[in-house]
């Protein structure tokens, strides 16, 4: 995490005023985390690939969290960055569910997704040149499976323990019947949307990372994440409709700086994605909430902030949003932002429910 200047502290106060509200597979490995994030750098070098491999379809959930039947609108819940090491891992060792505070919101939704910002594995070696590396034991999958249909892997921590650990994570998620987007065993898989169809609506979720190191990127014969290269992102969005026959297409981005306002790069790409056919754009990585907007009637959330995460220095890093969106075949019809207040050990508790922030 980068400590910003006085501007970041002032921004923290402003956002607080605006949003504050009343079977183990092996011996558990250590979890490593430092308190300083690696230096940020933007890079958009070219990558080329072909392929139309299809990710796992509808994921199954625990019998303890049955969702609504076919009646009513299709509901999608999306949350931000989830780092399950350290405080959250300590809670899970004690049998505590890190998502318990939002269990009812997840249970009431048809589709639940979030960004998994750590590697779930027992193997691999930490990246030597990274000051932050996050790995959690596969026991965490019990809680992910309970509350999520799919998780995003397109971020700058999925590769913290190398390609071997990333491949193990993919296998564990598949074994647990948890879908993935933004990552795969090769380049084609990483850029293939996660497709789920419920209540007659076919939804495609894509994921992209544009924060270094790019060594985490998938290749034709190497597992990894989907890198955000504009031309390829736009082709993937179009293919989600033409090849995968999706009614609704939502790209989820890992981008931006640790500021409360989205930068020009984020705005430019978000609009390109909507012009290419995206029904909404959802972002994360800045570890705080960022501004929202509508473009051609489509919602853009530049950053949902953290959802399960600890180890940050500022109060602003402990507030996020869980989005609840209602969808039909024409796109997003209704949005609520459920405010999340993250405790010092990284576990979230619900706060206010806000009307669609993109309409403010």
C-alpha cells in the first residue's frame, strides 16, 4: 500500500463523512504480508491470442445458502478486493466465517462474485521482488464456496507464489465448483468470460488486470491472469455477445491509483468498453471508494474499495461497497450500494444501503 500525501488524508475524511454509517489438503503454509505496496506503474504492452474455450458454467452453492427461485428479477451481488490472509485467516482458523456480516445479502442473490486478491495454495515460492505477497490455506475455500458463485483472479496478487501455485489454485477452485473469471490455465482461458444463466438471462463476466507485474499474465502455454490491453478487451466484450451469446456483459477491472477520483486512463477505457457493448463497468484495486458515473446510460463504478482486507493505515481503506444489481436481458435495471465497514482484523460488517450512486 502506498501512503499518499496530505491530499489522500483530506480525501479520506471527505469519503468518511459521505459514507460512514450507523478437508485440508496439506499442512498450512505461512502467510506473508508487508505493510508497503509495490510501486505502481502503468503498462499496456501488446499481447495476442485466439481461442474460445468456455469456463465452467453455473457454479453450485452449499445447501445452507439456497438462493431465490425463478420468480422475480435476476439479482447480482458484486464486492471488491478480498485478501484472506492475516486477520481473516486467523478468524477462519477459529471457525469464524469472514463473510458472516453479509451472509443474508449473498443468500438473497442469484449470482455472487468478488475479486480474490490472494493465492489459495499450499505450494509455490514467494515472488522475491514483491514487498507484499498473500497466500492462504485451502480451508478458505469452505467460506468462498458458501457465499460466492465465482471469483475474479485478474489482479496483482494472484501470482504472488508463482505459476505453480496459481495452477494449483485453479484446480482447487474447479474442484470446489467455484467459477473464475480473469484467469486460466492459458491465455485463451484467461480471456474467456465466465458464463452463467439464471432466470432466462445469460450473463458474461470478464476480468482484467493492468497493475504490474505483468509476469503474472497468462500465455499460450502458461497459467495466469488476463492482462488489460485495450484492443483485446474490446474484442473479448464483443465475443461475449457474438460467440457466447450473452444478454448482459460486465467487465471487472483491476486498475487505477490509490486516489478517491478515477484517473483519465480509467475513464477512457470504461467508455470504450461500454461503446463495445458492456452493460456496466466495475473496478477495484485503489483500496478505497472512487467516484461513479453513467455513460450512455450505463453505470460505471471505478472502485468498490476493499471488502475483506486488513493492514492499511487510513480509515478510508476500511469502507467499501457491496453492489446489488438487478438485471434483465436489456442490462442493469436497478442498483443498491450496501456500505461495508471493515474491522481492524479485515472482516466486513454492513452499514447503510444507498440508492444508485451513479444517479447522484
